[in-house]
């Protein structure tokens, strides 16, 4: 039969959904329905999600209106077992026919390589899509990522917010569905204030245009987000500045409104004496306002708010927002003035009252450990250890200030401001902010030597401490953000080109925990964790997995050195000799592993070299050992591998002409020693036998 297709609309109307979760809920709803349709083997063209504070909706174009018919086939007994000597059906055949609900004569015979079999074939009509939709929608709603569901009234079911209407249209027809105590219909509701009356949806494809033109609702989340972005930028430009658009705030505001209208307001210029970050945090966190910067980067005494209504008297709306922001900024000014009365250094004692982690002590204890490690790191970097130690001791002092207590996202930033006011060294003040970098993927790294030392020390202390008490990250649980911290350590060392030995730093960090750590071989565990993070980092940079494995095999403990080796291996594999040398190294490795006991303490005895091919290899090995010393000293790994590439013909000739496993034990051991020296030349960079073709 020819298949029919119709467009489908699903809309769930609710009370205001959580704005920060709106996009995630919408995406999950789309994925759930999409998976349900695919599991039911219903084809469709495009599925498009819509989301506003009061609705989750999907429009699916060209949805198959009925499942394809299926031919169901059941195999019965073999023909040889189906009839007796007189040609009458056996009990096995009769039982099979009864189970299929047909007579024996209705069965067919199927020929196979193993003989003939009786089979039953039946055409099974595909189910109507409309009959499958209620379960598909229900399962999708059940799977939404809602941490805490709620009930309302005496209605059945639970959801994130009370549900008030449901639209399910397949083509022109309403699909009868009852979900969460609500029956489906074709009527939706417009904007809560502009158009609270019902709106009759004509077809699924007119859903979005109808709501926008009749209902004053922009249901397309991305279109609404872009409209807000454009309005905010346009309004900021009219104020002579640029809007400060925090992506998270933009998402949240998009989840708060259905009909966005941007309005600008003002606040007293005296508040501009406060740090810009404090003003922005107050505007964004409390009021969901966008700040405005002048072209030179200074804040302007303006804000932009997004209303959910096109007011007939916008001046009144603006005045109301200006009244609301005044006490908020006044609070920030009070915090600023109060905090400045006590220097950061005098707040250290207060850190003894804040527990970092039950087994690892207080924030004060952590500061002492971090200070010792930061000083050591600074010394290894050739910078001033005293500055790093001072910065680490002050690093967490802003946690007990009024400003950071109100705006936790300002930790470090306020520390920098307060340290500057206290007359601390400029690098110390900057380090208080830089200690948290990188705060997220792709974030800037600390740039000052003092900031680098403190940032590394702070992250290493946390990682080593938690591993040391047996609390590493597990699955999706990572409450102390150790994955981000580990990647941050690697990025700081590699991208700042620091020749720091990570194993040494981890050991030093572990030694700072006196009688606290309970796990054995903490350094080994932590280093393996760093290697795992490094693997992800280099793969993201475009490296190949086998290149990483080849370097990992020799376990360099300096991340920068690790990357230099990987770069050399990537260049080496482009050479025409690479494939042959990789195979040769693999062969050498296999031989040496099988004869490991015979290699101990062996050296090459030139008097036992009989074959021209082994003499040639021995000569090249000796020459390479001398020639490569300056290259290794300069970490010129590409130069090392380029040099070794010239040994391909000699190594190939050795395997073609020399029997390694000679019956003469002395000769055999001498050849094993020669292979050991040959392989050691390559292992000075990486194990190239790991490279795949």
C-alpha cells in the first residue's frame, strides 16, 4: 500500500518552567519523542523543538501515519518429521498449526540447504501512528531530566510544573491523548497578558506563526534569544556603549520571557566607584540586567532589562526597575566599604573556621600547604618564591569578605582588588585572581609567574589530597572538579612552555600532607590520572591515539617534554622509513620480551660479531650513541628520529641476513644485546612500535 504522511504538533502548556532548565528540558523532550518514533519505525522528515516559559512543543513534518505492514514468518517442523509413513500430519505438525491458528493445509513449504520445512506466513497490519503517540509522548515526559517532580491538586501524574493544556494535532485531526490529567485539544493559549484567550491552531505548520501573530508569543527559543541579543546590543549602542552579554544570563532571560522587549534604565554615577565586576554581578545575579560598557571598557551608569510585555507606558516600567536596583547597588557599596576596613592578611585566622574537606582540614590548613608548594614551584620556574608564598597565604582570604559572601563568583577577583588597596605587590594581587584560572574550558591561563605557581599549587593540593584519602572522581561525580583542575594543570604547564616535572610536583604535594593521606602509591595514582587527562587533551588538539601511546610507553613526567616528543613522532611517521622502522621495532620488542632473562647485564662484544650485517648495525649504533647525545640534551626529538630514520636499511638487512636466536649461546646473547641497544636509541624518544599503519 502507498504510505500516507502528515505533520504532527505536540504542545504541553504549563505554569512557568525553570528558566535555567528550559533549553535542557526542550532538547530532552525532542530527543525522547524522536527516539520513540524511530523505535516504532515511523519515518519523518524534520523535528523542530519550541520552548517558552509556559510551553514545550514539537512540530514534526511528514510523519508516517501508519507503521509499514509486516510479514510474520514462523518455522514449524521439518517435512520429514511433519508426516507419518501414510502421509498423515504428525502431532508435532498439528500442534504447530494450532499454535498459529490455522489448518495444516494453510501452511507453506520452504526449501533450505538443510532440507524442507513447513512454515506459517501472515501479514501483520501496521499500527496507526495516532494509537502509538500517547505512549511515545508519555515515555518522553517520564524521561525528562527533572530532579524533583511535583503534584498539583488531586490530578494523576507528576511533572516539573502544573500542566494546564495539551495540543496534539496530526494533520488536521486532534489525536485523543490524556496526559497528566489533561485531555488533548487543538486550542493553545497566547501571552499571559497580551493574549490570554485560547487560540485555535489550524495545522501543525501554522503553530509558530499563529502564536506570534495572534498570541504575542515567540515560541522559537533560538529566534527569541537572537531577538533579545539584537535588542540589547542596539539599545546599548544608542547609549554610547556596548552591552555586557553573559551567555548564561542570555539563556536565562530567554527562558523567562515569551515576548521580549528591551528597556534601558539608569543608576547613580556614584556607584561606578565600586569594582565593575561587583556592579555587574549585582545587576546580573539579582535583577537579570545587562550592564553597559563605554568604548574604553569602563562601565556606564546604565542597565538594560528584558520585559515580558510591550508596555503602553514604558517610562513607568523603567522607573520601577530603577527603584529596584538602587537598594541592590547600595548593598554592594556597603559590602565594599565594610570589607576595606580589614586587610586581607588579618583575615587568615578566619579561614580556620571554614572546612575545606573533613579529612583534609580547613581552608587555613590548605593555604599553608599551598604556600609551601607554590614557593617550591616558583623556585623551579626561576621566579620569586617569597611572592608565591605570600600570594598563596592570602589566596583564600576574600572568601570571608562580605562581597564574596554575597557574590561567590567574585572570589579571587575581589581578592585582587583588596590586595591592591592593602598595598600588596602587584604580582601578589594579580595571583589572587589568577589562582582560579582556567575557570572553564578554553578560559585564559594565569600569566604572571606568581599566579602560575599559586594556580598550579592550589590545584595539585586538591587533586593529591582527594586521591590520597581515596576519594577520586567516579563516574559523573566530581564534586571538587578534579577533572577540570587536572586539565588546568596540564594546560598551564604546556601552553606556558614550562619545563616542570609533574611527578616531582605531585610528590611534593603529597609530602605536605603530614599523617593525613591513607592511600598507597598516591603519586602513581595521580600521575595515571594526569596521563588519562593528557590523552583527552592531545586528541582534542588533533593528535592520533597511537602517537600518544608511543610516547606514554616511555612515561615522560614533564608534560611539555611529552608534547615535544609527540610532535616529533607525528613528523617522523610522515617519513617513508617510518612504517618499516615501526615494524622493525615491534619485531625487536617481541624478541626481547621473549628472551628477557637472557639480557640482564649484557653488552655487545665486538669479537663475537661475525656477520657483515650485524657488524654494520653495531657500528651504526655506536655512531648514533655519540651523535645523538647533543640532540637529546637539546630535546631535539625530531632531530633524533630523523637521524634514526637513516638506520632503516641497516636494520632491515640485519633481520634479512642474521639469525638472532643462534644455537651458540654467546652469539645469541650478543645479538640480543645489540638489539637492546638499537631499541634503546628509539626509546629515548618514544616506542614507535606502537604506531599503526
